[in-house]
């Protein structure tokens, strides 16, 4: 379902052929389930075949969605405990009856106060707090504030408005939620934060914000990806080839991958992607720096560097064959006006976007930045489900090929330890 186009990359079949054995070896490590953190590989299949925990998640989501007046969903979490949900909710759009707020994903007093003011006014507030460790400072501080608010608002009923998603057995959040009888779901032991979108971490906020049917479509897409990609051969496996291309660029001194999209609603999906690859690969002095650009906006800022600056980048375009909302805004014929746009008479904005995309690829490839494209059929929940699984699989293959462990994040832990030391914990 995802097509990889490498014809403007300068990489040819023979280059792919040379790296193929290494990619197959990395893929084999996933097939053999060499790490205990590979629970995400089979998850879409398990969910699709009927999973009691997923049904409990979707049941609660439906209950919340039909609980009366407009729902205000506050998602508290950071990194892998929030980016999956937010990226999908922003890409698909929350339903009209649901307002979604985020907290615990920053340390800004100003932002927190802004969110708090909205939550105070909300008639029907639900707080979903997500932390696998249950001790991360940003969500802990935010939860401290919003838990009190929920108790002030709902008194004895507050526990019906708070859901914790955390470790099955341990951690502060686990203990608090148990003691106060909050709703609880588990982050599985064998799935790390950035691979957790199909666990309750992603599925609960998504099902509340976008609906149970949409959440199921998302899983369908991921299951389709697992069927296509876990069995496929290198020659017809775009996830393996994407991992191959990234490693070839890296070896050719292209140390930065710039993911580029033309859809602003896809911005947080790029943030999710950056965390996935950045945390999985950036270790032991290795790894591509992962960056993103939103075109055409950034063509008028970063475009100069991409075209002409240090030759350290390659670009990965994420494209939708059916441009989202393409028919909704036909360009008005402008003949007779003085705006100089007659040459676009009868065209659509989607046509202009496609033309600008082709022009950008050509120009950047002629300059300092070769590019590849990942083409999704559309921006439906199913296609996005496919995209998330594709990226997680490709990332794990790519990291093993680079020679690093995809499923740990020692660098993140280091900053947490230093911060707690300075704060006197
Ligand atoms: O992907 C990861 O493992 C991290 O980004 C974590 O999700 C992030 O640090 C938050 O950790 P926790 O879920 O323990 O609060």
C-alpha cells in the first residue's frame, strides 16, 4: 500500500543489491523475535482477531463519547506516551463533539495555565494520563494539577473522569490509580513508548476523539501492513527498501534525513516519526539526524538550505496519491481580474500542489539534496495505520543495519537522572 519511489535519489538497483544481505539479516532478527521488546510486531494481528483489552478500550471510549454534553479530553503524557495519539488525532481530525487538550508534554508554565483555564470551563472533562514508568516529571506535574481539578469538579464521581495508562504492576501512577480506583489500562511490558500507538496508549485517546470505527480502521491498516511486510521479499518490500536507502545515504555522508509533507495536518505525524527514528537510532555515536519540513511553507525558509546549503541532507517526501480535500476548493476562474493568475483558470489547488511538489523534487535533486518519496494512497485511517506500522518496522530494520539497539533510549534516561539530581529528588 505504500510505494517507495527512489528515482531521484541517485541510488540504483546495484546499490540496493549490495546492502540487501545486511537488510535481510536485520529483518531476520525481527522475524526471530530476538528482542523481548518486539510485542508490537504481532499486535495488529492480535487486535484484529478479537482482543478483550481492545474491546474494553473501545467500550470505555464509546461510553465517554456518549456521556452527555461535549467531551473535553485531556491527554497527559510525553514522548512515546503521547505522540502516537496526537499525531493521528491531528491528521484525522477530532469529531465535532470532542475537544482535545494536551498537557504533560512540556515544561511551560504559560501553556499549562492556558490549558488549565480551558479545563476549568469544560463541562464534561476526562483526564487520560499516560506514563509507562509512572515517574516522568512532566506528566506527573500536569497530572498533579488536573487530578485535583477533576476532584473539585466531580467530587465522589471524579474517578469516573480519570483514566491511567501505565505499567501493569509498578510505578507511582500505577499505585495512585489503584488506590483511588481510577480507570486503568496497561502499557505492555514488551512494547516501548515509541512503538505503542496500537496499545491503549494510542487507541484510547484516538477512539475517544475520532470514534470507535475510525480506531478499528487504523488497526486494519496496521494489520494489512504486517501481512504485506512481514512476509515479503526484499524486492517487493518497501519497508526493507526504505531502511536500505536510509543506510546507503548515511554511508554516503548524508547524515540528515529531512521528512517533508505538504499537509499541515500531518505535522504531528512527522513529530512522531522523528521520535521513533531519533530515539531508536541515535546512539553509540551513530545515526541519522531526523528533521522535518512542512511545504510549501518551509520552501520559503528552509528551501534555500535544502537547495544550496551544506550537502548533508537527503529528503523523504510523504505524499498522498489522493490529496486530502482535493475537490473541496476549486480555484475560481480569474480571467479578467488583475491578479495575474489567468494561467490557473479552471485548475484546482490540488493540481497546483502536485505541480509544486514535482518542481521541488526536480530542483532539490539538481541541487545538493537527493530525494525519495513514500506514497500513501490517501490519508484515511486505514492508510495511516499502514504508515505507522511501516515506519516502526522499517525503523527497527534500519537501526539493526546501522548496528544499534532499536528498543532502548539510554540518552533519555541520562537527562532524567541529571535533572532529578539537580532538583534534589
Ligand atoms: O519512547 C519512549 O520510550 C519515551 O519517549 C517515553 O515514552 C517518554 O520518555 C515517556 O516515558 P513514560 O511513558 O515512562 O512517562
